[in-house]
């Protein structure tokens, strides 16, 4: 959200997906405003992810998590998001280094799922 060129955080995977380098893409006539548009899109998506994370953190309360139906629904939605994200990443950006982060999140999710069944 705060990076001036967020598309470069995963430059190799993004350029592979686009089949263009960013220098080539930005030099095309008519694409002068593209960097500002990309910055806006990345910041919007960053705020969405940040907000979703804050929402989930607000539900991580011992009293709330004692409600089994709430816990099951949270785990189902989070599991669906994680699985969908990893599949899309392998399909669209297989060379992304963020895939390792996604696997880390899935491992943490599996620990949470294990603890859910232990309760």
C-alpha cells in the first residue's frame, strides 16, 4: 500500500504474465497514466486485504471462538480463500515468490484446523 511502484514487488512473475517488461509497457503511447492507475489498484487491493485481516482479527476472541458454528464458518471461508488463492497463483503467476507465503499461510491454517478438531 505504501510502495511507490507496488507492481515491482513481484516483478518477474508480473512481467512473465504480461509477456512485457514494465519499461516496454509504460513506453507505449497512451500508457502514460498506467503507473498511476496500477498504484491506485494495488492500494485499493491492499486496503481490502488489510481490512479483511482486521475483520478476522476482530473475531479472534476466546468468547466468540467458543461458538462452534462461527468457528466452522470462519474456517470454511478462510480455507476456501487460501485454496483458491494458491490455485490461481499456480495458474496465473507460477514464478511468484508470494507462493511461498501462501504455503506458509496454509500451514498455519492447517494447525488451526487441527486445533479446531481437537476441541
